[in-house]
């Protein structure tokens, strides 16, 4: 049997109306689950600019250039627009923007992309301008219609009013006329003092659909005649198909075809279960000649050997070598090994391809660099880029997994679609096992730390060597390997940080908070050990070395105050503290820990203070801190992807790559530092401090420093 | 084939074998290599009846102390799982009648039969099931005990569910949930021998005075 | 041929009898609120109510469902469901939202059995539902809020 030649009923695209900047508008379909959610929103809406559309029903739809996967850009960007538009929150909606590297560029990256906790930071002014522009266009249209000066028109909570004449209207009545007006060149923005929406706990726009099952994710798109494809992947990194036998797979009811693709063997079926059953029935011989065959243990041994070799210099302040030779020093040394970590978002990677009558293709997926996906897919499908439309969908988490330069996932998905012949709509999906074993991990790292304390109890020297893969694929210094260490916030006169890049076929990737996942742990546990060595209180000790870093000190002081640091801790419990800046956001955390039923730390409470500049939506900021704490804690306590003997990947699903669960989640209290600094991101910065804070509490509770992660492996070893 | 899940009173415990031994195994005296049981008749050569009895129980211990059995006779309210006998994932707890807690009973995942899992983890080939799936009462906890201690416990009506020795023999030889140990579903090592052979060992042990191994 | 009711409507299925209920609901019935997260009863994203009890549909062969009543997130109703959905919205529980159908189904089942759950009851019932965004802190608070809202 081969893939049947049935074309879809999908209609072609029609051009968008004149005013917006080259945004194609898709026709409306019966249901989103049947078709996927078209980027850009309902074509009946009137565009004020590339980011704001207004409906005749008074709704305001914000086109989010950033993907929504829980970190809150739909709500955050809509808040910025609504503030300057003087809209009422109840009329606000948000959808994903179409894919366009210019119009929808992340202003920090220069191309469309979500990552680095940058959504609010880069779009803060841009979205406010988009709102202010739309407001000016509505006011101008109303002034024309009412024949009154625009300067006499007020807008408040979605109502346009002219007091003298008593005229009043919603936005909808003027949407069409406003859309025809030229936008003002430089719209005036509000003084932050008069903000009414920014800084308030507005309810999130995407909550309802995510509570009643109606929110559509990529995996939910099920057009008629859909083909499901899964790929059999190797269990070793760097392995390739040598040969395969699909006889049994083809016998499975519902299996349509089997094809070799660059990444493995693809099974095509009429439904998901048939695809899985068919894949299970494949017999594949893998070529391991170029595969990684060392175990994680062997890799770690190789990493540690590099500590003694000269590395790439990241920081060299003062003279560390001389400082360590000074008489009367106490020195502390530590070596810490960090494992590979999978991101394991709830929705495994997936994409849906639907060909239109004109041969162009709509792709529905949830990726952080949609235009890169577009370029990669167009090349593989042999189409002009303009004939491939990437419609960003809500994604079930990411944590960095869906931000891939070169779009390696899309390379597989598009190759699978191309090999199918493309005559049926196709959904390519990964199972949880594909996800856990799929690489693009937070790399393994090994740190060697050396600290010197003089007779006066001052930390005089700090040397740190970091060995691991370069996430950016660099031959020279990769800043993401050393960030958080090379810019050590503590005032230490002699500081040297070096790194070694390791080349592996195991593909690396950024993982929620990137370099800070390991540097934050290494720095914050090591400085804590130094303080313990000299009998210094960990909060006092840090504050004394943070005199030039007021924002670090601010969140540390606040977290300590929230926890009533220094007060009596319940019997059998201990407290730990850590403070980490990442992505220009400062987070201090205090944790309270006891020994749990499995012998691993049980974290009862986390007090968290965050300074992210202007707080656009405190509710979302708190949610991101809570979630970041849970995400970071789960990894530190439970998680490692390990290569077993011969290099085979050991873990495969949530039974052996454990996620934190509700019974393991601490109570969390979050406070936001009031600030007028520019807003910075909150998606990642909640993650780094929790691990070292727990390890610090654990060391003070048990006497055992945490030198290897996850902690559960140490306590059960 | 059909079986309904209306048997919400019945419940679950053991689960998957895992390759990644995240937790250290609880120490048990286990003859891991042996897949068979010596027949009860082969113990005739031991002249001393008490020694013979203890030896019979020692042989039955290959079954009793196998992870398939220990996992559902945990020392705490949380069942164990897999050949490494780590705490059950996801976390589940005893509840009323050993059938789980409200909202997370054994039947949330387990059913009346072993259920094959297709196309997922190579370390999870099936979800075990049985119409009587549930956790042994806490007074019947075996995990962490020596075979001698388990033997004493099994003879004690206060700690064996009030069973007479006849009932105990019947239970070991014919109980359906005990029998699951020999047919534990794909991906799981069965207990050694057959239930009939195990029943004969227990009967011969009782008939010889039910003596217990020293440790 | 398997016959069952899905959200009150009688349905039949005559495909592979081993097909998990999850894929029957999603692929054949096109109700996509019930999610795939692990396929091995570890994450709870696929939770439905089978004859009134929570059940992981990913490890439930459709053959087992013959004659049974299945309720999904799209069909869940009653005072507990109303209270849970209202409480979820009140605290903006979801982040990415992918696991939340399963969380809601488990929370509703808990409240149907234990109208005023303790923290320990919540741990017991909800520990089978993974949320990678770790919205657990709000899930716990929302369940308490839902329970309180049902009183009187």
C-alpha cells in the first residue's frame, strides 16, 4: 500500500486588505481543531497596524510576535497595547502573528523569535506604540465623523467620548474608518505614572480555553484524511540506519507506508496507534561507527581530565596564581559534575502540514524561530519561501526545546512530509521517548572551583574552570558556558574563570536559564561553602560582597526578610539561600529543607524576591517564579539523561526521567521589588537560585556538599 | 473481550520494570539466577523433619521474596515497583483496603488484566493487572524483612489475615492474585516455577510442622 | 465492535481492539481536549472519567470500554466541575495549559469523592498529574477554593 492521492479541500489564500504590512489573511474554517489556528486572527478584523486589529464587535486583537507556551506574552503584550489604547481589559484578545522575520522581529535578535526571556523587554515600547497608534487612528476617525477637534476627544476603558457634544462610541464603530487612516509618525506614549493596566494583576487571556479543553495545540489539529507519521530513532547519538525490515510493520492495520528518512525510519498510518504499533514492529540495524559509545561516567572522567589543561580565558582579574601563593590562607576546592537534562515539555515536538490547492503548504507548529522553520521547510519541500506559511500554535511548554537555530526538528518533520509525497495532510509527532532520547539537552558540565580566604576571613581569590559543550557551537569562548561565573557579582579581588569546549555528537541546546543552570549552582554553592568555612552567615556574607550590586543585594535582603532569616527553624529542617541574576532579572530565594521519605531533600517552602524592572503583570511574574522554582527544583532533585555502557541512552519516559509532582512542590511566596528600571524577562530567572539554595540547606543539614546532580542519585547511591 | 472497571473496590500496586535503577534495591536474600523451583518431593532426602520444613520454606522464599511479591507487600504505605523495587512511580498510597486513595486508586491505571503498552518505553511493555489488584495489608509487610521473619509472620494469624494453615495453603496454591506472579505481563520477570509447585512446597512445609529458616 | 457512551452519546468503534481509548477519543472522535503526554500512565494528561472514576485513557484498550460510560473534559459537568473551572480561572492556574484538562478531570474526581480535601488528599489524588510548568502551587490553592465555593 502507498500513500493515497487525495488532495485536501483547503482553499487557497487571499490577499490581506491594504493597510497592514503584507500580512496574508487566511479564510475562516469550520473548526480550529479540524484545521489548525490560522496565524494573524480572523480576517474580518480591521487592522490598525501589524500588531493591532479591531473588530466591529469592539474586540481588540493583539498579534503576538512571540509564541505563547505559558510564559504569558499573549497577556503581557496585550496589556501594553491596551494601556496605550485605553481599552477595557474585557475587550482584549490575542493571537499569534504570522511569520515574518522583518515585521515581527524580536528587536533583541533581529529576527522573529522567542527566547532569552526577552518578550516583554524587547516589545515594551513597540507594543505601547502599536496601541498608541491605534488609539490616535480611532480618535481621528471619530473626530472626522463627529466633526469635532480630535484634541477634545477622550478615550477611556474602550469608550471614545466627546464631552461637549455628548457623543460616545465603542471602538468597533470606527474600526473600518480608522484602519484607512495613515498612522501617526510618532505617537505620544503615556507617562508611566498614569498607567492604569500596566502593573496590575489582569486575568490572563488564555486561561479559559486552557481550562475547558478548547485550546488548540499542534497535536490537536486533526483535518480529514490526516496521515500520522512517527520516526524510529536510534538509541545512540550519532547512529544511522544501516538496514531495516518493514515487513511486519506493513502488516499492521492502518499502516500506510514506511520510508527511510535522514533521521531514521518513518512510519505513516491512518491513526496514531497504528503508527506507533507499526514503528514497534520495525526491525532496524543501526550503524554505530560514528556514534558516541562512551557512557556518561566515562564522559565525566574525560571532562575532569581537562581541568589541568589551559583553557579559554573568560575573566582574569587581579592575579589569581599569586593570590593563592600568599601565606596564611585557607583554601577550599570543589569539583561538581552536571548531567545532561532534557526539557521534556508536556507537548512533545510535532508539526502539521496541509497542502493548499495552489501547491503552497501551511505548516502548523509551535516553534520559537518560525521563520527559520519556514526557510528550512521550503528548502526541503522544494518550494519558494512565500509558498510555505508557518502558523504558530499554542505550544505545550518548551523551556528552550523549541528554540533551535537551523530548525533540526523541522528538518526531520519536513523530510517526513516530503517523503510522503505530500498528497495528504500530515501530522508528524514525537512520543515522550523520542523527546527524552532526542538530544538537544542542557549539556553535561564539569566545574572545578578553588577559593582562597585570608587570615582576616576575606575571600581573596576565586578560580573556576568549566568544561562542557558550547551551546553556540563555538570553537572559541562561548559566553553561555561561563555567564554567571565570568561576571561573578561578588567583590573578589583576584578572579579567574576559564572554560574548555567539548565536542560531542550529542546535540546541545539552551535549557531554561541556559548557562545559569550550572554556573548559578556552582557559584552559589561554592560561595556558601566559603562562608561556612569562615563561620560567616550566608546572607550577611553575600551582602558584604554585593556593595556594588544593589539589585542583587535588594532581592537577597527582601527574600531574607520574607523568610525572617535568622529566626528559629523547625527541628529537622535547615535553610539555604541563593541569589542569581539572569537575563537582567535578579532573583533571591530562601528555601527550607528537611530529609524526605526517599532520603532526598524535601523542600517545604521557598521565599522568592524578584527584581525585573517595571512589573507589567505581577500575576504573570509570580506565576513564572513559582513555575521556575518547580522546574529547577525537579531537575536538581531528580533528573539526568545518562548514557549507559556503550553509549545507549538510559532514560525514556517520565518513570525514569522524573518530573516534579504536586506532592514534591514546596509552598512558594513571591514578592516583586518595586522598580522603574526597564522591564526585563521572567520566564527563566526563577530557575537558577533554587538548586543551589536547596544544596546549601542540604549541606548545612547533613554535612554533605552536593558535588553531583541529581541529588536523588547521591542519597540513594 | 470485555471487562468493566466497575470493580472500583479492587486495586493496584506493582508496576513497571525499569532499566534505570534510580533507587537502591532493598536488600533481600534472593536467588536471582533461579527460574525454577525444586519439587517438594526432592526434599525427602533431608531426614530431620524440622530441617526439611525449613528447607522447603527456604525454597518457597524464591517466590515470596521475588520483587513480584515484595513490591505489593511494602513496609510503608507506598508500593514498590520493578526489579529494583524502587518506590512506585507515580506516587500512589495504600488507602482503604489497599486500593489507593480517592482520585488515585489502583484502577486509575491498572485493570483486570495485564495491559500491553505498544510503541512507548522499552522498559514499560505492559501495565500489570488483575481483578483483585491491591496492596497487601500493612501487617503483612514483607519488604525489608528476612525470610525467617516473613515465615514467622505468615504463620501468625494476627499477621496473615487470620488464615488457618489450611487456608494459607489454599491461598498460596490457588489465589488468583498470588497467581499473577507467574503471569506478570510483558517486560516483567515471572516468579520461579509454577503456582502448583509453589503450593506443594507450602503444603509440604505445613505438613512438616511449618518450621522457619533461622534468618 | 465496541459500543460505549462518550459524553452522553452512544458511539461505536470497530478498529483495532487494542487501540487505547486516548487515540479513539482524539483521532476518531476528534475530541482533542484529552491530551497525550507519556502513553504509559505516568503523566495524567489523558485522564478521563470511566464509569464515574478517573482513568488514564492511554493505558485503557478500547476493548475494555465496551458498555462503559466515558466523560472527557469536553463533557464534564456538575457542581464540582463548575467549581473547579471557576477556581482555575480565578487563580489563572494554567501556564502552557497542555496538562490542564487532565488536572481538571482529576480535581473534579477528587471533589466528587472528598468534598473538602486536605493538602494530603490533594497530594494523593493529584500526584499522578504532571505539570512541567509546575503550576502545582496554584492547583492546590484552586482545589481548596473550589471546595470552599461548594459549601452551603
